[in-house]
C-alpha cells in the first residue's frame, strides 16, 4: 500500500466518524414545543374574554352614571308651551298632560300625553317635541266642526267630520243641522251612526253650502239636503258627491224652484224634479 492510499483511507475514516458524531448530536423533536403552540390560542381567548368583560362593565357604569345625571333637577321639565289650543281650557289641558309635575325629560312620553289629552273632545291630534335640557313643546290639532246636531237632551252640539260630539254650540251657529231618522233614535247618534251626513257636511261646496239648512240621514245611509228656501235635494248614498254637487249647483243657478220642491240627484246625470208632497 502506498502512502497516498493510506492518506485517502484515513480521510474516509475520519469523515465517517464525523457523520456518526453529527447523528448522535441531533436531538429528537420535543413534544413541549407542540404543547406551547396549542396553548397560545387559549391564552389569547382568555385575554379577549377579559377585555370584553372590562368593556361591558365600563359601558354599564357609564349608563348608570348617565341616567343619574339625566334625573337631576336641571334635566326636569321647566318650560312647557302648548300650541293650537283654542276651544279647550289651556289650564285644564296643561293639568291633564301631567307636565306640571316637572317630570324628567327622559320620562316624558308622547304616547302617555296623547292618552291624557284624549278626554278633551276638541283635541284630535297631539305632537310633542323635546328641547333639551328642560323644554317641551306640545302642538295640538283640534277637530273642525262641520255641522251641529241636537243630542239626547236636546242640547245643540258641534259635530266633526267623523260624527263626533265636539261640545256645546250656540243656537245661532252658522252650520247645517244634522238629523238622523231612525225609529228607535230621533236624536243624533254621535259616532255610532249618521257619519254619512257628517261627511256630506264636510264636503259641501262654497257655491251653495250657506243655503243648506238641514242634512238628514236615514238608517240605510241615504242622505238628503234641505235648503233654506225650502227645497229638498235627495243625494242617496254619500258617493259621487262631486258630480251630485255640480248637478245641484246647476239646478239652483238655472232652474226656478218653488218652496217644497224635491230634486232627486241620486243619479247626477238624470235629475228629477217633483213638486211638494201632498199635505
């Protein structure tokens, strides 16, 4: 064996020894590393829960503190303005609203005030606006009287378009008088029946509205107008009112009618005029 061959063999042996040493020094993977990887999301989840609880507690504390502040005297109702009250006593409306007791602004409810004011016949609609820190404006829309009618005690009452009683009216009120013809009830049946007559009263045109003295409705909903002349116009059902009113205005303007004449306007295009019924 030559010297060169011995050197090559020694180098190969030394290489094998180093490889074995490296193999021995390589440690197997530890399970702890896997365990650490699994535990990190749990720690993050716990931190998120703690943060959420802190946020909830903070918000709850702020809400309680805010409610306490809003219930202090500075945020109680101090100034109240009513707009649109004409037919009812302002003092009585104010007392019924409950705002005189100076409730907190956060306790003021438009629904409750509407219910409190429902007892007043003229009040039809209520709108409430809060102006912080302590002012409330209540706007009232009153009903509109379209006619008058005698009640059960023969007291003249104002009546609105829905047939509701709006309260006492003077005998000289310049509005048509409503009559309800029913064998069981000779007086006006406020809200229960006779609404067609009230509706007709609300739709009378300016051309002859002032000439209508009485509006009568029977128990079948048929309506009749009695003029101041006196001439009667039979409308029938409260339908096609515009066409019927145009026909009536034309008759009044172009036809000579005698007291007691009856004009049937049930069919607007086919008016029939008859003389007064035999006495």
